[in-house]
C-alpha cells in the first residue's frame, strides 16, 4: 500500500475517504451524513489548494494507507461505527504530522466529527 | 502528430512565422508533449505593436476596473488549480505538491495586484510654498515583457504580469521553451477574462525572441529570471537599449547550522530546501556549513533523511522528489558530482544512476551529498542546480559567515540556531538578498521584494512587492498654483 508520506498524499487520501463516505451513506440511505461528508470533501480540497506552503514542504513518515482499511460493504450500524472509528483515527494520526497550522486545525476538527459519528 | 503551440497576440492565437520548433518533453516519461515555436523578430514586433495599441485604451481604464480583471483571473485560477498543477509537473518534472505550492504562490501575486488601487496611491503636500500644492502621481509606462525560466513555469511569470497590467501597462510574456505549457493554459484563462485585445500577449521562443524583446524600441522594460551569465547579458542589452530591467540570476545558497540547533528538525527542513524541486530553484539549499560540533551530527542526519526520500514521477502523490528538467540537465549535474569527487570531496550519497520503475528513461538524479567540501572546490563555488548538497565545516560562527560572504552569489542564506544573538548577527552581516532563520528556503511572499545581491541580481528594483510598483510605474510630480 502506498505510504502517506507527503502533504498531498495525506490530503488526497482524506478527500478520497470523504468521497467514499458520500457513496457509502447514500447507499445506506442517510442523506444527511452523505451531505456532511461531501461538505468535508469540498473543504479538504480547498485546504489542499490553499495551505500547501511550497517553502516548508517536508517529507512525512510513519503513516501508511494500510493502517486505515475501511469496510464499506458493511452497512450495518456496527459497520458504520467501525468506518467512523477508523476515519477518526486517521484524522487524529495525520493532523500532528502536517506542519501547516490551518490544515492541522481542519484535520483535528474532522477527527472530532468522525469520533462523534462513531459514538452516535 | 505532436501539437504545435501558437502565440497569443492581440487577443488571438496565431501561428509563429518560424519554421523551427523545439520539442517539449515530459522529463519523466520522455514523451514529446508539444512543440514550441522559435518565434522571430517579426512575431515579437507584432506582439509589441498590439501591446502598444492596447496601452492607449488600457491606461485610461480606471484602476479599480483593471483590478477587477484580476479578481476574475484569481477565481478562474482557483477553478483550474489542479489542471495547472498537473501541467507544471508534466513539463517540469517536480512533484504534484511542489507544483501546487508553485501555483499557490503565483496566485498570491495576483492577490497582491488586486490591491493596486490602494498600493498605487501617492502623496502630496498642500502649501509646499505659499499657495502652491505639490502632489506625486504614478503613471503606467507602456509595454513590459518578461523572459522567464523553466524551474517555476507558472509562478515566476505571474510574479510580474498581474502587477504590471493593473498598474496600467500592457504585457508580453516569453516563457522558457522547455516549459511553455503552464503559460499556454494561463493565457487560455486570461482569454476568458475578455480584456481588451493586446493587453496580454504570449510569444514563445528562445534566444531570438528574447533578443527581439530586448532590442525592440517599443518595449519599456524587461523582467528576467535565470542564470547569472544570461542575467548579465540581459541587463547589459536592455540597458544599452534604454530599457528598465530587473535581471535575477543564479545562486549558491549557504545554510549555517549552529551547534545549538535542533538537528533533526533543522535537517528535515534543510532536506526539503535542498531536494525540493530536485534542487532546481534559485533558493535551493546548496551548501550546509556545519559549525563546530554540529558538522558530524548534521552530516549523519542529512544522509539518513536524504537517502529515504522517495524519487519518482511527480504525479504520484507519494513521490517526494521528481526529475530534473531534461536529460541535458541530468548529464550536467552528474558531471558536477564527478567534479566534486575528483577535487577531493567525500561522496556520502550518490544519486547518479538511479532508476525509477516504469520511468526508466526519465531524467532522474537521486539525492546526493558531498561532504568535506572546501571553499576552493568548484562544487562549493558554482551553481549546480540539481539535487546535490555540499557540506562544509566551520570552526565557529565567524568562520561560517566568512565562508558565506566569500561567495560571488548572494541570493539567499540561512541559519539554523536557537540563539537570537547569532540569528541577529547573521541577518546583519551576511550579504544576501534573502535571509532565512530556521528556514531553508528563504522565499519572500508576494508583498515583499524578491531579489539577490552580488552576481545573483542585476538591476535596481527587485521583483514583487513595492519594488514591482516602482518598476512598472513612472512617478510624476505636479506643482499647482491657481492665480
């Protein structure tokens, strides 16, 4: 599995994750959660665009996509909780690795949102 | 059939009058992605004439309206952000993150230009003498042009053009023939703005087109970014032809690492500064000066971190270092590494011969480290413009400053330290246009002037910031007395 070793790799993984969640919650029939995921996706695209600081781009280590294996086939309540738990862990893990405060803030906020959904 | 690029002159995409075209390569895939015309004097003359005609109407347009075009420009650039970034990767070879960072910094120059209604204001004094008022006004000058390099094919052109045109001038861009595609998409976007024809023009080409711009009597001023020998020629040629000129040249940027620096964190940033854009930026870290005890620690940490960088195709998000711009550049860089070894440097990390799966023909040079470099070695003095970092030793702070100030270049220099006193002395004494404190790439934002000292810059007014407004306007003093 590819490593999450750059700002772009992390942000793109997050964008794709939220995109997958849009499809997932649409399949479940939860339009509210699908809309929330789509809003996060859109905001993450903005964050990737506006917070990439060319002069402080640094290699990132210690993160791997393999550590965040989502089962989008399980649409049960327990399955949804499991997906949200992994999503929350992903955001918790990556936020401190990003050296741009504005991006870090958004990623931390999304960790909280997913954690809340996992426990809902 | 490979696409032949056209020039954009007087609001139209037109074919060059030349029969000679230069192939534009993707340096990773080796694919020829387009052919750029070697535009002629006739092409440039046509662009100058279109810009001169446009100037008469454009300068009369209120500055607020001119700035509005930049609002729209910014919106469209944001919309096409990923498209432009991908094109930068495809023609230059840098990573997609680096390309996104470049496009972001380019857009910052558009943001700056949007502020021109405020920034162009000048001052006045009532009753400077009895019953006499005196005011200063800024006026646009005419047709300006830029000759820009391959290493930042989007950002560097955008340093100049937005400010120039919002000041009321008209413009001609001549991008690098190696990387002309970023400007092609930029001009497609500019076309959507529906500005008056001739305000912005694009003329592809190499030396002939550049000479035509510099010698044309209708061009008021030229901005250039490139190597120092060429910058000097540009400066002399433009000066001889009575033009304003700002010519930014090459660099050999030194980084002093003090014993009190946080070595791991400092090296992480230095690695980004040395190998970002495969070392092909005028602010790249080229020489690390390890001071006292820091030398061994910084050398060891640099080797550890640099050898782990993932080299690959820039469009792969996991790539941490892309290609250099061409096979010729690769050959030149590898020759410089060999030169360093012959002169007695220790080759701690050798990036030559690196092969990337799926891109076997690509112009890759891996991260390279030469240590025990001495001040008289060529690799210590001359710009390599590739992913090669030299490490030198200094006994103390004074020795580090002496080494740095001996360089014929003065683009940037940085210090990594936790001592405010050393940081202040460094800022005070080092002869470079851009000083970094605990940051390896000392790149000024769009609202600050960008330019070096010594052989890194030829001219008076730097690019970006308030200097750019001075460069692109003429000040006129009005003395009024009503009798």
